[in-house]
C-alpha cells in the first residue's frame, strides 16, 4: 500500500539557483538509493519568499527518503548540500514532518 509523506526543509538565502542546479544534476547513486527505499513521485517546492522547501513523496512500504541517514552515499550528498541548507550536526537537512489534512485524487 502506498502512503504519502510531506516535510519541510530550509534553504539558505541566495542559494535558490544552486539548489535547483544540484537537484537537476542529482547523483545517480542518490536517486537509486531513494528509489530503492520505496520512494516514487517525489517533488520539492520552494517558497521563494521564505526559503522554505516543501517536499512531498509517495512511498511503498514503511520506509522513505527520511530513513536513509545511515547510508554512506546519502551522507556524502548531505555534505555536498550542507553549504546551502540549514543542517543538523550530522549535516542532515533540518527536516520537519508535516501533517496531511486534505488530499484529493
């Protein structure tokens, strides 16, 4: 059964184009890990006024991209992105889950 997850992250001011460029050129290994975790139909939106990134993904099973923190390629991606995003001490993006209150298919 598929489920949806949404979460927000925070982009540092002035790095909008760099963030978009890096994601247009996402490393194939990162994309493969995310897909292997059961994630599909994954989008990230940017609120240009606030720098808030809003992510939505569909997941097969119980795992998703938010469960990949132990993977070495994901840690390298986090390090690569740490200069342009708000991060935790381990360089993972500050990420806050969002509650779904409406869905229309």
